[in-house]
RNA sequence: GGAGCUGUAGCUCAGCUUGGUUAGAGCGCCUGCCUGUCACGCAGGAGGUCGCGGGUUCGAGCCCCGUCAGCUCCGCCA
C-alpha cells in the first residue's frame, strides 16, 4: 500500500488547561495513527457535519475518524456537531461567555416556578443548566421533562456568583444559561433511579442493565476496564507480544469443566464446543514460531457461579512465550502488574518481585494455596511436641502424613467465652471435629484441653510459639492437607480482627506444585494439575523419583487471597509426556488417542514454552475494590446463568431444531409431593 | 444436587418477635404554588392480590407446609 503524506488537521486549542492537555495527548496519538492509515478517500457524509470551531480536529479519512472516536471514549476530545460542541463535566470558568451545545441525560430538575435548573449529565460529568424567567418559550418544554430524558441544548457559559458556586461539581463554578432546548427522547418514569445511587435489587439492575450502566460507579468500572485492556495491549505489544485470535467454535474435550456445545448443521449429530480456554491453540502457536502470544480471550465454562466467578463466560489475559523459563515469565508478569497498578490506580504493591512460596510452604504457613498475605497471622507446626503426649487426640496425629497445627492470636487470651465458641463453630463448619485452644491468662493456662497436657508440654509450647500471658493458641490435628485447610480457614476468619489496607496489593507466586497426587478413591497416582506441565528434573526425575515427590513447573499468581491465574512451563518433549502419562496409568495408545494432535505437533519441532492467563474480570475487580464480578461486566448473567435482559437462554423454533436434527427430550416434570 | 438469607406501593424499606380497627414511611408519580436551587421548598392526590399455592385459625402480611424468584455458600471450576 502506498502511503500518502500526512496532512494534519486544523487545530484550535482552547486556553483551558485541562482540555488543552487532553487534546495535546490526543493529537500525538492521532498523528501517529493517521500516518499509519492515511488514505486519500474522502468521507463526505460523515465529515461534513464535523464542525471544527471548538474541537481540535477536522478529519478527512475513515480510519482517522474512527481512531479518534475510540479515543474520545475516555479522553476529553470534543467532537463538535449540531448536537454537541462540549462535554458537560469539562466546562469550567475558562469557557466563560462561550456559546455551547450540550447533549445528555436530565440528571435532576429543580423547578422554582419562575426559574428552572436542570442538571445535565453526560459521560464526563454533570453541569447545571439555567432557564431564566425571560425565556418563557423554554418553560413549557422544561416542565414536561422527566429525569433521564435526553435533551440537546444551546446556551452560554456564565460564571456563577460566589454564593451560588457548587463545590461538589467539577463544573460547579459555572452554569449554562439556555437559549434553546430540544427534547430528543422524553423518558417515562424509570424502574429505578439513576441519580440517587440507592441499593437496588440485582434482578432489576440486570433486567434494565442499560439504565444501571448510567450510574456513575458502574459506568466508571466499565471505562476502567476498557482502559486496562488498552494499557495491557500497549504494554505487551511493546514487549514483543503478538495478539492472535483463536477459534470460538472448537472441539469438546472431556477433561476439565463442562463444555458449552453448539450443534453443527453441516454435520448432523456432531457438536462444536466453546473453548474453556485457548490452551491448546496457544501452545500450537508456539510450535508455529510466534515468540510471544497474547489475547484477551473469552473463555466458556458451564459451571456454577460465585461472587468472583461469572457463570458461562469470562475473560483471561491469555499469554504464552517460547524459549523461556519460569523466572522469565514471572518477570514479565511482575512488570505488567507494576505498570498497570502504577499507571491506573492509587494502590501499591507490597513487594516486587512478588514473593515466591512453595505449595508445601504456603499450605503449612497459611493453609491455602491462595493466601491473603495482608492478614498478619501465620500457622505453626507443633507436631513434634506431641509425639509422646498423653493427649491422644494430638499424639495420634504425629505419624507420617498427619500434623498438629497451631495458630496464635496475640493478646486475645481474655476474650469472652462467646469469642471462642464462635471460633469453634466456624471450625466445625470448615469440617473440623472441633477446635482446641489454650488461653494464657494471668492465673495460668486455661481451656478445654489444658487438663490433658503436662507441665512440660505447656512450657515447650510456650517456648516454641513465643507465647506470652494474654495470648491464645488454637490447634487443629489430623491429616496434613485438610488440617492445613481448616486452619487456613480459621486464619481468614480471624483476619476480620485486623483492619486490612484496601490500597495494598499483596501479590505472590505459589510455585512447586506436585506433579502427581494419590487418588484415594481410584487407588492410583493421578496428575494433580495440568498433565502438559513440565516435571522439574524432566525425564531424570520421572525415571528415578517417587512420583509423589516430583514437582512441576506449575505456578499460581495470587493477590489478596484471590487466585488470578494458574500457569506452567509446558512439557514440549513427547517422550517425557508419554512417561508422565504412563505414571498416571495411561498407556501410549490412549495418550495418542486423546492428545494425539498435540503430541504430533510436538514431534514436528516444538520450542520450550510456557505461559499464564490471569483473569481480567478478577483483576479489574481487585483494582476497583468490587466484591462482585458483575460490577465489572457490562452485561452479566445472573447466578443461574440467565441473561434477564435478553432472556437467554431461550427456546428456539421447531424448524431450527429440525434443521439441526435435534429433538428435545426433557426429563419428566417433578411429581407433586403429597 | 445441597444449605442459608431475602421477597410488603414504581424504588428503598418498616410492620412479623406476641395473629385482631382502614398495612405505613422516604423517594418517585399526578395536580397546584414557588426567581438561586443543586437530595430545592410548600400544599394536595393517586398508587398494595403483602412473590405464588395450600394449611392451621372465628380471623393470617405475621404461624405451618410446599413452590417460584434473587443473592451468598458447599459440591463443581483440566
């Protein structure tokens, strides 16, 4: 494609500082993109109504026009046309006496009889419009307006008298005295208010999501999400990543979560599946020689919802890199997170590089593979103190595979009985048989298990755990992993006693996950995570070690108790793969049958590679302090995976089913109980 | 599949513990008044199958059973 010389658009900067800054930034981006995409074709229809008297630009190309439109979504760029010359929230005294055209939604109306105020809201904020008594012709129009009507107005920016300045509004030093109103859309009374951000039932919010999205908080969340996506793209492209889209219609795989299936018309009786993640595609892209891949990838899993798990679909920042080791990937992710947090939030990361904790350690210390490191509590192992104890409950759990765990709360040894009873109730909810504890009071140790312990054991405990008078220690004993998890649950329960810093982001890497685990039900060794992960020590480890002791290059990234992603350095060597599957009890033939296309690819020239896929929705949730994932998704489904606005899922026409050779065979309706 | 919480006016909620006049409040809506408000103010008005079904009772918004819906959790999430 021949490139023509770039002709810059006409510019007329306002002296207003805020607007000036944003336009300056915009012009740099626009120039760059226009230079890339210049074409000589004029776009007469679209361009003719773009009036450049206030805005900075006049565009003459399709691409230039749309590039800037997309940027205008979050910058202060003001497109000037018959509807609007300025944005409400950006007006300030520097526009005094300027004739402006504004378009937006009626946020509130205050009708004083002889004088009407309208708060007009657009994407940028609110400004106050005034209808003066001498403008009688406007009163009739204004009096019929409801909240949330869309109007376009003309008027003059005037400075408010000092007594009437509204410090709550960014535009509170000015108001716009109207000369004309045009009602584009007079709204009927709404099912719930936009201006008062009152709590509203989730059902209504979802059904009328387009109204809910007008509310400032969620509106800003969606803008923020867009900006995060943009920042991710710019950062990763600069680091040599290539954005590649992978199929949405693909094949079903029996592993993992349930698939969403899509019937095939051309192949009756066969189905596509929506991808649970582009896992295989991204590994194949490495085999294709792309050094670094990324995609903000939709992932579909037919699983039940949670507060941090949207049912059906979610987005991952999917990444994969060739010729890397675990540390290389960690450095890239740490750089990206540092960049995003630093440039887009007020939060700070506790420690960079992020701490790395082995799976064994994190379970022993925090009782979870997704610890909230902000909670200043850590479990301790006291198994060895009770090997010969007279307290059978503990002594019987000192053998191999079992443990006794202690959790100390400093200065909580003199709480009311209720405090300890509630803690025990919580422990039972978590699956514990009970919750032993010892209060170290002025008069000595107290608690239900003290009588089973010798003086020596109590003083050994005191020394081992550095206990002081006024402290309390809780115990759990049993098999290693469940016991750790129960105490981990208690650690979170007691975490409420501490005020956590909401602006702190305590990232960490959990590393050294075991490659295999023993499946008690099937009485065999199983993969504990992704079978495609590379075992640490590679073939040598598989040949010589006890399978249950082999670790994998498998890792999780965790922030404030939320798992953002798993990832792994992949196993790209077919012989190691066959060996690993063999240990898990899969013969070569079966591996070929189930994963043949992957293994074939790895036989045809595969580089070492690895990757990760942080959940974008969860990342945005954390950065925006949201407790529910729906708050960062424009059109989410409800808990039972229905779209209440679009009425999905829905029945389809019989003719559609017939074309797909499908018959509906519902289970019989439940018998009425008598 | 299981458990918990919630369901009363268009919206947000009170009333339910201890069944008993005509089921209330704020916001919104309608009518009228109001020239400096910014959650404007003032006066008046309309608006209810108390989620739905059954039961107990002389009588149920309230008690019991079932059911539906929303949320949260467990299971599930290679």
